[in-house]
C-alpha cells in the first residue's frame, strides 16, 4: 500500500510550463480567516467553518497569519492527495492486483502477499531508499521559488507545484512534462471550473485521509472500525504501520 501511495503521490498537482513574462504577472494570493469561512461553506454547507484549535488565527514560526494559513492550506491539500493515492493503492493491493513483470533489479517480483502493510515490508531496503530519495527531491523542489513561482507562504497558490524548469536556475537537462496536465489538455479550462475541481479535491482528500486510517486501524486493532470488519476479510497486521524500515513482525527491525 505504502509503495503505491509513495510512487503515485509523485503525480501530485503542478502548473504547466508558461512563458517567463506571463509568470511575472502572477497575482499574490493572501488568504484570511474570512476567506476560510467562505471556503468552508463551499466545502460542506452543513458543517461550515470548524476550527476548534483556532489555527485560522495562528502565526507559525513568527510568520504572519496569512502565511500560516497558506502553510495549513497547502499541507491539507498535499496530505489529501497522498491519502487518495494511498486509499486506492490499498484497495489495489488488497485485491491482489499487481504488475506481471519484475519490479526489482534482481529480477524478483512482488510476493503474492495481499495484505498491503505486509506487502510494503516485503519491499527491499534499496527499493525503499529509491522511493524516498525521489520524494525527498520533489519536496525540496516544491519549496523553491524559481521561474516566477510564488511560495505558498508568500502569496502563492496552496497546492500548486512549481514547474520543472531547465537551465541555469533549474534542472540541467530537458524535462518535457510537468505533474499537472502534462499534455496541456486543460490549459483553457475556465477559472470557475478549476475552483469547483479544487473544492472537490479537498473534500475527496479529507474523506481519503479518514478512509486509509480506517483501513489501517481496523487491521492493527480488529474491531476498532466495525463498518470495515467484513470488508477486510479478517486481514490483520501486527507490525509498525508508521515505521517504514521494520518487518511485519514487531521486534525484528531491519534497515535502520
């Protein structure tokens, strides 16, 4: 499950290539608590604005309230995207769906294991480091403000991933595609349609976060999520779901 989630999470959103002159005209986006209250009504008219920890008025690390809101919005969108991939990945593995060819350099394929957390434990350390290495690069790249891309805490759009630029300021070799809309099929999409899709993405991400943790909770503590008991067909897991370099049996660490 985690392997699919990690790899597919690399497909997170990004803006398409655009001329430098157009990027320089990007309008700063500074959201406030009032903006969050409006967005909350769009996301869920029944619940509305719900902020028991009062995070909408916080100022993290000495930054402004607007910058903190940008950080929180970006974090939610990113985690929602990863959770959506994780949820789908869990279902794919639990049903025994896998690539028919070898998935590792030594010619071996994934085992017949269909328990998603246990399947992740079966992945070699070398393969895990490759996955985490690529994720680390993408995390560093996402924090850069190059080519006119504004950081999400400095007026940029939460959830937007910077383009893969080539040249002195970017990657030293051509990168023909970006994450979001690599073939530019949606470049003429109306802004109102983009806004509706972002609202749907946030809602789906929130549901996926609850869903994937529901799956894992039911596996680790059978009966903790009664609605999922029959769906998992008795699958349980006695390993550490939050420890990527341990085996599926507690007390038998490897790697780190």
